[in-house]
C-alpha cells in the first residue's frame, strides 16, 4: 500500500527537496520531517505500529514516545525506523530500573502518524490501523509479531497448560484482533476480561487449543524469550496418526510406495495398519482416491503442521509395552503415574494398557478414593 503526495491533508506544508524527498511542516511545528513519496507502508511501519502498544502519541500531537524493558534492542529499532522513514533523530534514555525510553518531539511527525497512518492518541482507544486490510499477509504477520511482543504473553513450557495471551485496556483492539486472527489465519482466540481494583476493566485474548498453537507458530513473537517458549511448546506437540501418515506421504514427494513409507517413517507398524490409515485419508478427502498424492485439502493441513522429525513422532510400541510391563511387575499403578514415571504420553499409555489387557498380560486391580484405575501384571503371565 502507498500514500501519494496529493493525498496529504491541507494542514501540511510541502517543500520539494528533490529525488522524491519532500519536507513536511504543519502549523506551529518548529522542525520538519523528510518523507519519500510515494510513501510505502512496509514491514517497518507494521513493526512501528505494533510497538506503539508500549508507546504513546500525546493528545496534543507533539510527542511520540516508546518504552521497553523486556528487550532494549526494540528501543533502538523504534528509533531506527523513525530516522529512516522521517529523517529525524530520537532521544534514547535509560532509567534507573533498566527501562529504555525513546522520545521524538516533532509536531509534523505526530500529525503525519495520526492523520496518514491511523496512529491513535493516548486519550483514545488502541486499535488496528485501517491500512491493515490492504497490505500483504507478511506485513500483517509482522504487525502481529510485534504487537504480541509488546502486550502478549505465553505460559512457561514446564506448565502442562499451554496458553498464549494478549492483554489490553482497549476492548476495541482485542475484538479487532480476535476477528483478524479468525478471518486471516483461522486461529480462535477467546475474549476474556477481569477487574483490577483502582484501575478498572482489563481485557485479554486467550489461545490454548493445539491446532491454534500450531497455526500461531507460523506467525510467532518478535521477542526472543517468548519465541523460545513458543518453540518449546511446539516441540512437545505430537502428530496424531492421520497427520503423521499425511506428512509421510508429503515428504515422499510423489515417489510413493507402501514399502518405502513403512521403512522410512513407520518401521514399528505393520503394513496393514498403514493401509488402514491410508483408507481413512481417502475417506477424509486428504489424498486422491486412485493414488497416494495429497489433495489441496491435504496440502493445506500439512502446511499448518510444525516441522518435527519423524524420529520423535512415536515411540517403538514393543519397547513401550516392555517398559510398562516391567514397571507394573514391580508396582501396581494407574495411567497418569505410569505416564509421568516413564515419560510417555498419557494417550500412549492408555492404548498400551488396553492392548496388554486384551492379551491377558495385565488386569484391572482396583480404584482408589480419587477413582483412579490401578493395574497389575497377571501372575505367571510375564517374567
């Protein structure tokens, strides 16, 4: 998207400096800004707007400020963008608490940001700029990455519950973001609110679902600490059997036959199990009915999956069975405890327990007061 010189408000006084650079003034401004026209809205402008959520545009349109403690590099990036886009320098100071503060005192700059780029003043609700509807997906992603670096958060990888949040006092902004994520990326955020004594209502968006986490990983955070947490969460996400088989077919890159899939990706499975999965893929319309090539629907699903190695997709079922049998031989136990002690996914343990019961190698023992089901090895059935 571009802003043309003839689209400027009449409040601006313009001097041509040559080479498509124009000097802009407004009434009462003591210093001009220097802008190239056509003015292109690019990733740098998307970053600048995202960082505004930790900044402020004064209500009299005289000062633009930004503060940052989580990542001091963002302060210098903010100043760099202002300098490169508008030809003026910012003042950067460091407070005693370690916070970096960037200040640009320029009336012409503030008026340009407000009237041309839809920046909001400190006495107005935060929002998404109007031009976000007319830019590329990459620019939208860049804006979201920086917005979430400023006002977003993500749970620690050690916690069982993964969650991404975005906090704001602006109900308008969180509703706009919720709609943007749904319409552009099919990511579902829940809108929540809470009350702070002496402060008022605050709102946040919350995302916890596995598929939404995977989709959000294609956007990410512009803050290293948050991005590392996100990647740690993604590493723990496992493909289900259908997704794993779909990914295997995709990675074969049209050189597909059952033997190579069995050997390269699922050596622990019988061919009959793989055929059963392939049948499901056909029924779901993820592969073509007459071969193993992915349909457009299948390709869209693969595109949204994280890049995990197949060595981590699933444990060897025979080894897992032996470990669980050995564990139960020494101790009567329940699903969650087995999962925790052996570092297996609880759904994996549940499936193995069922198979071991069917083969009469283990049996149900009892329920405790918390209704947890305990299992033990059948006497004499396994040594």
